[in-house]
C-alpha cells in the first residue's frame, strides 16, 4: 500500500496517487502503469483515482512535475559560474538517473523542458552570472537543456556505453560533455 493511504481510507490525495504511480514507473516502466494497477496499489476503486487525475496522460504529466519539482532543493552553491553550471548539470543527472523509466518517457515528449521549473530558473541565473547578454540567456539555456537532456537520454538507454565502451563510460562521457558545454558558454561570454 502507498504511504498515507490504507485500505478503506477515504482520504485519497493526489500526492499519494502520484507517489504510488512513481513507485510503479520506477520499478516496472511507464507501460506498466495503468489506473487499475495503481488502484490496486492504493487499495481503492479505480474510479476514485479519476477524482484527482483526468487520465493517464495527466498522471504522467503530474509525475514528471513531481520529479522535477523535487529539484527545488538544488543550490548550485558558491563558486564560479563554471562550477555552478557543472553542479547543476550533475544535479540534473542525479535526478534523471534516480527515475530512469520516467525520464525516458519525459525526454521523448515535446515539452520536457519546463520553463517554470526550478532547474530552468537556476540555469538562467547561472547563465546571467556568466555574463551572457540577456537576449541570449534563454536561447542558450534551451540549447544547453536539450543537449544535456539528450546526453542523459543516451545514458539511461545505454547508448553512450555502447559507443564509448564499458566501465566508467557514462561518467567519463558525461564529464567530457559538461566540460565541452562550459567551454562553449565561455566562448560566448
């Protein structure tokens, strides 16, 4: 049973639904998520879920927002803008790797970059501190987000490991990519 919801408990919440759905997706993938399976996890009638989420697409959108909202704790810390950008990239990587199945799904959607989210706001703040002209901050941020997102997609699906070898390929590949991205931003400042 999901935390906070017990059989017969009438206090089903959207938060409990999202957490139970995330547990299913993390364990078995997006395709394994169904309203019936979710209701079974929660010990409720499947129709009860529809009082909180419209459909599976809305549920998956809620999951993506739940995970990315988890990034609200991110503090890139003191240091140069390069160190802050590196920290942000590694925080995004940690978040992505913690929820591989959901991230595969999210990266495949058209709107995986949430411009109202904490990662985006932090990225733009770091780019401003780097000295990028204001008109370039959002465009550069979008390109960086797409590049890092694509890189992480190759990591969660195993492509990077297949291309550059086993062992610490994902770590080495990610570190090299972040260095290249930082050098690219530095060249534009």
